[in-house]
C-alpha cells in the first residue's frame, strides 16, 4: 500500500457517484435493483441509485476488515440479512466504496449471481491487487483512501445542551 493518501471530499464523492451512474447507463446495463455493501457501500449505493433513478435498493452487511490492514480469513455476512428471494431473476448492480482485496465484492457477486439474471459490480476505487475487476470503477489507486463519511472518528458521549 502506498504511503500517500487519496482524500475524497463530499463534492468529489457526488461527482464520482454520478460518473459511475453515467458509465452504467452508457454501457446499456439497466439494473432493476442496486445492492449496497454495508457499510462503505451505503452512501455510494444510495447516490448511484438516485442518479440512475433506480428506486429498488437492498443492503448486505459484510464484515471482512477488523482493523487497518487486518482481515478475517474470509468475508462474513452479518445480520440483518436481506431477503434474497426478492431479487430472483432481477438484474442487480452491486455497489461498494472500494475493491481493496476484492474478497468482499467477489463474495457478494457470487451470492447475487445464484439468484439474479445478471449481476454487475461498481466501486468508487479499485486497488491494483483486487482479485476482482469491477465492471465500473471511478478510479484505480494504491493510495490509502480517506472517505468523507469515515474521515472523522465516531462520535462519543452525549452533547451538553443548555436548555
């Protein structure tokens, strides 16, 4: 991994999501449903589905990274699980923020392919070492990526509010 950082702003994210949506439309693929891979794929999936006018959106919760550079042996689906019978025979666009190792995206694509007529994948970023080459990627980088939704640490405690 590179020592440099790719910092994505909220404005940059908005432009990237629209560019991905445009690439999907330009390719002729018309998904019936967008599947966002939680957590990082949630903002991307929502933005892409809005940009494409696709109202059907689902979420799969997947855990793979446990800390920076540390992973489980393989990706694991977490509860609550999406009702996969609802996507039988549909065309699905699986969306995530980054294909780093590609393990998560590959697992979700395999799972969707068991039920869907066609499955394509889209990410904001693809890393060169990814085992999967997403159908749509906004940018390829080996840099550490700072996303606008994870740039700050989680909030803690209750805010003091004077009544």
